[in-house]
């Protein structure tokens, strides 16, 4: 099939693909190789669902998609962000020390990016992230409970505050998110919030840290001037 034979064959397959229709108000759609093609999350508070006409395959240098509205509408403009992890190969939490809850990790330590899945406990626990440095940006999603927003950790706010994708709310100061415990070079902490650690529910975390000459995570103070 033509879509399986892109001209680019030297690059790796993306392990995390984030797609947005720029012409319409459809949701952002997020796919990764740990959860598998067709398994979609949005940037809203929806649960994970299987979309038969969504992202079909992860290909070298790209991906193949069907004709789903919001993903491949005729004449619409799209943007996609793509990250390499470990080619879809995962490992147990031996990639990190000090964890108190089992996790499945797919990490690219060179690029400072990992995909982590774990089952919630309902009380404070430590999750291995598989990176060589403390994450500076973490997105966490409850995949199986409805009404749970993505919780966002960013080093500029610290572990005392959370942001939420898909909302206009400002930072929330709550110990229920990470119990005010900063990530380390091996683990991040989650507390009792249903969005990050609901008992028996399946959780997902995307983790990043800066890599000199490649990526950087920071913040700025606005001044309403044309700087």
C-alpha cells in the first residue's frame, strides 16, 4: 500500500503523535506506540477510545491516517508534533529506582522524553519515568475515568501547582496533585487526585527534560509591550 512506503526510510518511527485541525474546532488527538495505533486520547477530559478511522500506523518519518473529521478533512490545515521514544519497545520500572508503584516505560534518554503507564493506587506513590534527569514538564492523564482533565506539571510552577489542558483555569495549588514533591532523576510523585492516581484506573504520563542544544523548558513574565 502506498501509505506504507513513504519516501523517507532513514528516520525513526514517531512514538508519540499529537495532531490538531487548524481550520476547525475539533479536539486535539493524541496517539502513541505504547498504547497502540487507533487508541486515541484528546486534550480534553475524555476517556481513551479506539478510533477505527483515526491514526492507523506509525511509519518511518511519519504516520498513516484515515479520513476521520478532525484528523484528515478535505482542504483543512493540520499540524502534528512528533516525538521518538524507544521504537515502541517498553520495559518495566527497572529504568528508575525508588519507585513504589509498578510502571511500564518507553524512554529516549538522549532526547529527554518518555512515555509511562501505571495503575493508580489512590494514595501517594512514586512512579519511575525512565529518564536520566528530573522531568521538567509532565502531562498526566487518567485514561479510563470520565471527566478527568490532563494534569500538567512544569518546573516553572513546581510541584505545588498544577495546570490543566483543555481549560482556561490558572494554576491550581493542591497537594492532591504531587503532594508538593518535586520529581527526581528517577521518579515523580503523585498523590490522591483522580486525574493522576485514581485507584485501579489506568494512567498515562508523558515526561520531558531539557537537552542542551535540542530542547528547553522555561517561562516568561509578560509586560504588554511589543518585545
